[in-house]
C-alpha cells in the first residue's frame, strides 16, 4: 500500500483499520492547513490522532480540525490530562457532555497527574465505554513514581477487563518517564515482564524517540503499536517498520533469509 | 478567552495588549503561509514576535511577512544581533533608516556579540526610543562571559531608565547561556537576586525549553513574561500557564485550594 | 543576493549553480505545500535536496513533489539507503529503471548499511554515472564501524576517480556517526587529515547540528559544502555563513579587519 517502487521482501503491513501495527500520532496544536498537509503525507500510515493533553482547550480551530480528521477517516481523541482536569474539578458529567458536543468517538482515561483509586478509574472506563471507545493509560507523568512490573500488569489487566479497547504505556511527549528512564532508555525488564501477561496487540507503547521505536520494532516486529509519534515522524517511522532505514535495515534482511 | 470547555478554576490570563503574561515568539524563517498558520492557532496567545537575530536579512518575503503580523495585531521586531551587525560596522544611521523603511514600531538593543561601553548602549536606547518602542537585552551569547547578579541588576536598571520598555534576560535559541547553565538549568540564585530589585513585569525571560518555562511559571505565576518561544510551542506553553499540562497540574490545583 | 539591508563587509556567496558553498537539504516527508513554503523561504539558498534514505518509497505525493522542486530549479536525489535496499535484493536494474521513471538527474551510491566490496561500489558509481550525476557517500551508519583517516582518503579518492561528482562524509540525520563521535563532536583529526588529500570543494560534509555547521565554517569558510540540513535550518545556516549569528559574528569581523 502506497509504496512507490517494486522492492522485494519488504515486511507486510496490514491495511487500516487494523488491530496491530497502529501508529498513534500526537497533535499538539496544528493549524487546519497543517492538518491537511499531515493527512496528505501521512494519513494513510496513521491510525489515530491524539490532541495532546489539554491543548484542545486553547486551540481556536477545534471543531474544524476534528472535522478534517474525520473526513480523512482518522479517529481522534483528547489527551488524558483533559479527562483528569475535569475529574479533579468534579466535572465528569461536563466531560461527558463535551465528548458528545464535539462528536468524539474515542476517549482516554488516565491518572498520570492525579491520584485516584484504581476501582474508581475502572468505573470511569466502564461508564465512558457506554458512550465511546475507551483507551486507558497506565503510568505516572511523575518520574519519581515508579511501579513494579506486577503492578503494571495488574492495572493493565483490570482496565482491559473494565472495557478499555487498548491500554497505553506512558512516556509523555518527551519519552522520559513511565516505561523509560529519564535518559529515554527503555526499562527492558519491565516491558519483557508485561509481555508475558498482556497480549501485545492490546498495548500502545508511547515511543516518541527514534531509538525507542527501533527497540520496540526489533522486539515485537513491524506491526507493534506505537504512540506519541510527532506528525513529521510518521514517514520516518514507517520506513523503520519496513526495514528501510539504517536502524532496522539489517534486522529485517536477516529475518527474511 | 478562546477556551473551548467550561473548566472551573483555571488561572486567569489578562487580555491583550497586556504588560505581564507576555509570550514573545521567535520566528527564524517562517514562510508567509506558515505565518498565517501560526496566527490562526497561536495569534491570540502571542504578544510580540521577534525575527530571530539577523534572519530577516536573508528572508525573501520580509515586507509581506511584516504586513501579515501587523494585520493580525501582533507587533514584530528584528533580533538584537541585527542591531549589533549595524553598530559594529558604524552603520547606526542605516539601521535607523531600515527601521523606518520597514515600518517597525519596536527595536531591540543588545550587546550579546559585541563589546560596547554601557553608557553608549544606553545612548542607543535613548536615541532609538525617540523613534520606536525599545526592548533591550542583558547578557552575553558567549557562555564564558558570566556576570555577577549585582551587575545584571545595575545593567537592567540603567537600561530601563534610559527608556527600554522591557529588558530581556538572554538565553539564545538554545536556552544554554545567560540566565542558564550550559545544561539549560536555571541560575536560580541569579534570578532570585534580580527579582529583589527589578519589577518582574519589566523583564522578559528567554525560556525556549519546557523545563525553563515551568520553572519560571512556578516561581512567578501564570503571567510571567517569557520569550524565545518556538511557534509550535505557544499552545503547549499556554496550557502550562493554565495548569493544564502534567508539569504544573498539581501546582495550580494546590494554589486554588 | 536576497539580502534586505545595506550591510557592509558581509562575506560573499557565489551565485547558484555553484561548486562550493553548497547547502544540501534533507526532506524526510514534506507535503507539497510544505515544499512550496520551503522554496519560498529557502529555495534561493538551497543547492540540492535529498529525499532522506527510503522515505520516498512511502511518500504518497512523490511525482508531484519532484516536479515542484524541478520547477524551482532545485535538483533532487533519493537517499543512499534506497540504493542499498535495491542492491541487497539484487534489484540494481530495477533501481536504474525507477531513476528513469521518475526523471532523476542525480543518484547517491552509498554503503552505510550494507557490506560491499569497494571495487563493486566503484563499479556502481561508474555505471550510474552514465545515466545521472552521482554523489557517493563514505562512512558507515553503524557507530561501531570506525575507519582510519587513510582509509577515508583512499575510499574518497577511488570514488571521485570512478566518477562521483561529490563525496559525502556520513553523519546521518542525527549527526552522531561517521565524521562525528556519538556526542556529535567532530572527529577533528580525521577531518584535518582528509583535507590534506581531498580537495575541499569535492566534499559535502553532513552537518545537521548547529555546532557542527559552525565548526566547518570556521575551518573552511563561508563557502564550505554542508549537507543534511533540515528545511527550517537553511535560513539560520545562511546567517552563520555570513557572520550574522552570534556563533560566527566575531570570527568574520576579525577576518575582514
């Protein structure tokens, strides 16, 4: 799909809509024309777009932007921090109303910036799942809050059971918390242990840095679900998935031998 | 203003034109269409745009670009390095002429790359203040030239007395000199000491890195004046000012309790 | 050329087309409108555009994009990794066909991701030089593969003799391999030794980081050939070449004294 040359033995990518091989992109304030440009170049490679954290609150062109993505067949959702901003103010019903008002079909439930009982978080997932498709996020935005692997697994399992379509492993825009060390290095033991218990196609790994994308593609394959990809990095990521950038060039050649 | 949801207890931002809470943006070579896109998304949150250092010298679309910003009600000025390039060549009167020729209403006076007697710098401020609104900058672009806090204060005071509307604390595009260490870390003692003597609303702190913005917002509040913000970072900065990004989420909640 | 002010004693830049002072830009997935914006601002300062590695394979708008650059008089070529992807699959004749099919006038021959006998690489240069203007690249994308200076010289000499118009010194998009250490620092001894044997105007130094650009401009002058420049960094680079940014402000003033 949308490959210009007759190159042989390139890894296969499933067609959209797909359950694995997802690319989730972060829009943190694109203009309408920039959204059109993004769709022209990267729309075919993009599965879903997150309007990062609460940026949608201060973006003048919100309705028009959502309409543009919709007309290109790309679902959108508001970042989890927006959900948390409503929850901490006891405005959950207002949040449900704005989801309707903007015609949202997806919503994120997270607790990256607030403390919340996990049962209560799962209740929000259940409640919102009646209204939209829910994506929930595990992991704190606070670099000092580190969970043991068994806890990540327990939280992810409970959220999937509560009705999350996918669970996101937290990294922020910078890729320096959650499943990563402050340096951006992957907490490899954590990821390995999560994968012993949680089906890999149900997880979206936030991986904004190239080295993080490469690491996950080498571990799980071309069709790993990756998130927090910057708009201009979707084309580069697609080449890494296909073994057509230096970083995975050898890796996929050795696999197809 | 331009907030899409009924979120309660969000810090207030004064309407433009304002004396504090300024966001100064650096344009280092946007096309006309990119300027239009920027204005669409971030114009309402932007107080003034600097055409970085001497980039305006080699930009083909200068007159049209200045007209675009003007029609959106956003003042512009040429970076201080351009002023210095004219001064070091003994072309001050040429500089005054180009300010007129391009209809500039603001100008920056700096000595980040040249050595100049401070009395002479203040004379340039006085002279240009007859023609335009002057912003002056304190601090060297040379990482090896570090001034003691009392000197920063003395220079800032003299420049404000000479007629500067605001003084800028130097950081460059990278945020790694002047009020910051090479690592980007704030020279906290320096900032604290400056604030004992200089009214905070008269200072614009260059703060290109997110951590620097967060630090100043936590110190001074939502309505601190910040500069050298990249065009695509104005929306993210606005959410940090409002406590709607992870970095200041707790901070403002605790304040409104 | 395209300088807006009557600034005296600014270093001269030759007019395009030129053999030295080249700026080679990396396009890793621009939309058509972004290409138009780039040309508007930076076209006059850009000598040649590389469609990075194999990004052209997954870019939906390839033919239209190539036509846009062509109409602006800016030559283009596909990144060397695309050449290597065809070679490793024994599809060299397919590669020759796509060069024709897309009307390419330049091609890169590299071995950054594959192992190939140097005689064979030179044969590819000879063969392609019958069809297009060849640029060849020396240096591995693998940070662990470090060549001694005499080897760089030998490879460059052989490739120029085989018919390369220019040789590129490898750095990748990140600027952290080949002629640089992992930190981005220049391997100064290596560059010095290369320059004792290879004419500087035949080399394009990949230099994506500002500090790397500054280093080469101070070593070789305003009109050094630099590559892997990001589209938004062409205007900033041009000011560094002209001594109109802090980094080279003093350097060129001292030269013209």
